[in-house]
C-alpha cells in the first residue's frame, strides 16, 4: 500500500516537469515558409536577390522584370535580402532588408 501511494505521489509531483518539457520551443527555432518576391525593374532588366539566412548561409534568386515568385524555405522577419539590377549586389554596398510576408522587391 505504501508503495502504491509513493508511486502515485511521484507521478503527480512530476507532472509539471513533464508538461514543461513537452511544450514546443517556438522561440528557439522558427519554421520556414514561402515569401513573395517580385522584380519591379523596367523591361529587359533582371533582378538578383541575394538572400541571407541566419547562420551565414545564402543563395541568389534571379527574376526577370515583371516576374513575381514565392520563394520557399525562408523565415519571415528573421532572414534578410538585398537586390541588385543586372548582376549580383555588391556585398559591401548591400543594404539588407528583412524578408516580410506581404511583398519583397
């Protein structure tokens, strides 16, 4: 009987710790999503979007003028980008903007 009472007390007493450890860590890691990008340049020009991911990775997305595309695997409000016309943006002159959920150009 004492053993049963001890097991019940330990189970009830450890419930807050189990619940706390099972809670998702939403602030620790953001999920990736798609973000809308578009090239607002004049006809015949090409936009080069340099995307900077948190942690140092990056990639270039190329869109011709007038084209709009949803770019996958970005984190809204965390990852950033800059854009260059008819070529990659110069790294030292790149003014980074945060990627937003509405429209990036």
